[in-house]
C-alpha cells in the first residue's frame, strides 16, 4: 500500500470516528427523531440525482430507506441520548449488516443470494 493510500485510509477512519462525536454534540441541541430525519433527508436528496432508482417496488424501496436510513439511526441516536458512548455506538451500528442479511434471508425470502 502506498503512503498516499495509507493516509487516505487513516483519514476515512478518523472522519468516521469523528462523525459520532459530532452526533453526540448534535443530540444535545435537538431531539433524536428530528436529528435522524434531517440526517436522512440531507443524505437522500443529493443521492437521488446520482444513483438510478433500483428495479423494485416503491413499497420495498421506501421500507428499506425508512429502516436503514431513518430507523436504525433513530435507534442509535436514542441510545446515545440514554448514555451509550460515541465509540460503542460506532461498533453497535456495524451490527446492522448482520441484521440486514438475516432479514433479507428470512423476511424477504432472498435465499438465492446465499447460493454460490
């Protein structure tokens, strides 16, 4: 790995970690559900201009956006309001990958994704 790539990897890790400190500070100023809604809106609006709409139903798209974009962060923000530290929150947030896999396998019946 070149020095530039190592620097960029470290920068991403630092910015990701600092993100949770900023969230902790933001939660002191506004309610967690409003903060989560604003976060979702500010992230989603620019993306609709650059990422094409997936070929799926609107209900599935809206449900996925609500659960992954709003609800998971609203729960994390509520936990941070209740005293979970910024560092622990960043680790807990990574567990959403496993929950998404389990839900897609059992609830959405996406068993074809596991066959290699």
